[in-house]
């Protein structure tokens, strides 16, 4: 397979879930995939997410939040657009041109974590681990399908 499979992860603010998914796909399967992430209403990177990712050896501290609509207007083409927010927010995503497969993986929003610092980190770690498990289950099946084509 010469070309990388282009994937866009989208959530509301591009501050947590989509950033983690992008980082994991690039870190674990960067030889086969090129991942990006964007938000419907880009915000600031969630510091709890930065800390949680550093705990597993992935540095996203310099990541920038991006607008899904800006990427759309710029003409980016993806094989997969994967929303990682709630279904209502996912419905607001633009339809990208080309043969794009749309997937929806719903994960809890780390910005909604409540309680002490440790309780917030526990919730963010749980979301981080769920995203990683989803990536590790999905990516090999996509590569296998692409190799058969």
C-alpha cells in the first residue's frame, strides 16, 4: 500500500476526543494512516487530556485546534471522517467530497469531568483508553481491507 489512508476525527471543540484519536492513530499506525482532527467550534486544548496522553508517552502539548469547516473549504479529502462526539453534534458535520466513509464513535466529553483533580483525570484516562481500544480494533481491519483491493 503506497498511499496512506487519510482520516479526519471530528468533535465539537477539537480539544480532547478528536485530538486523542488523531494522536493515537498517527502514533500507532502512522505507517498506514494520516490522521487529522478538527472541531465544529474549535476551542482550547484540554490540559487534562494533554496530561493523560503524556502518561502513555504521546505528546500533544503543541497540537492546535482546527475548524472542520476550514478544512472542508480548503478542499481536503479523506477516506474516513469519524465523529467522536455525541450524535446530535455529529449531525452538524459537513459532508466532505469524494468517496468518504462516515463513522460515528461516541465517547464521553472530557470537558464534562467533575470533582477533584484526580477524579477528572480518572474520567479523562477512561475516555483516552476507550479511544485507544477503538483505534486498535478498527485500524487493522481497514488496512486488511485496503490490501485486498
